[in-house]
C-alpha cells in the first residue's frame, strides 16, 4: 500500500495531496507526518491563544485524537479541565 494511502487511513479528513506534502516534508516518516497533519488540523480550528506546544500537549493527553484534543483545548482555555 502506498504511504499516502497509509497516512490517509490515519488522517481520514486530509486530502491525498496534503498527505503527500506532509510525507515529503518529513522524509516519508509516517508518524511525523501524522503529527504534523494533526497539529495543522488543531491550529486551523482557530482556538484562541493556542500555541503549537498547546496542540502537542493536547494530542498527547488525548492519545492523538484530534476531536478529543480540540475539546480538551477548549475546556482548558475556558478553565474547565
């Protein structure tokens, strides 16, 4: 199976061109490309006062689920945690 297809299985909301671009940027390392895409997805959500470090921490805390990480970030910014 081509690496783009493998990455797309991991990040189903990302189009093949973006997957290919992420793979190229990370020397075809699937884990790094996946993290890159997940960070992009979280940053694109526009959660106020969110840094790349916040996104990385949220993804780790939520076992790399973008949806759960977004909820965690929103809760943490609202002081809910």
